[in-house]
C-alpha cells in the first residue's frame, strides 16, 4: 500500500513538473508593451513601441544565403548550410532582437547552429558577446538543416 501511494505521488509530481515546463515554453523571452499578436513584430525605437506586420519593418531585415547542399552517404539525408545576415538598415544601433522559427528549422544536430542562441520556445536571439548591431552594420549566424527548403524565420521583437 505504501509503495502504491509513493508511486502515485511520484506520478503527480512528474505531471506537475511537466505542466510547469510547458507553461514556461509559451512565454516569450521579451516584454512588448503593446502585446503585439501573431504575425506582428514588436518594434521599439526611442522607447516608442509599434506593432508592425511581419515584413513591414524597414530598418532591420534578414538576408538568407544558401551556401551548400549535400547528401549524407551514411543516412541518405539531404542537408543544407545557410548563412543568415541580420542587417541593420536604420540610423540607430540595434540592442535586442528575437527571431521566431517553426518546424522548417530542422537542425542536423544540436551543434549545427552557430553565432546565435536557440531558446527553448522557437526563438533565436543574439549571443551574450554580441550586445548590439551598429546602425548600417550587419551580423551573420548560420546553421545546417535537414532538407533544402529555406526555413521560416520572422522577426518577433526588435529594440533600438
């Protein structure tokens, strides 16, 4: 009887822990004062916040460069290496950026992404050593994914 109670208690603790983890994954790692919804970028410049539709931002953009594709002979899978350039087209330094991704970012393995931090809730952000992107400058990160399709990346949040 005691072992059954301990087993049930253990299961309940496991369920509670998993539920807490799932709840954390749903929270973005940034705070947007206007709570911009899906399909919009939270754009903050000079402490002024605007919600802009994906693709309507003129002072920051992502440039995709497909470097190479190949078939891995050991498993028969096709892989593609991409470089992504974050270009600051504006007149102010960029201090913070969060980029959303979906299922199309299927990394070959966990080490197949560099110069960017991959957060647990489908978000990429600059690494700690890259504290800003100067006005008129760019920053490049890269990854190797399964397949040849260009991955879907959207700018979720920018702060200048």
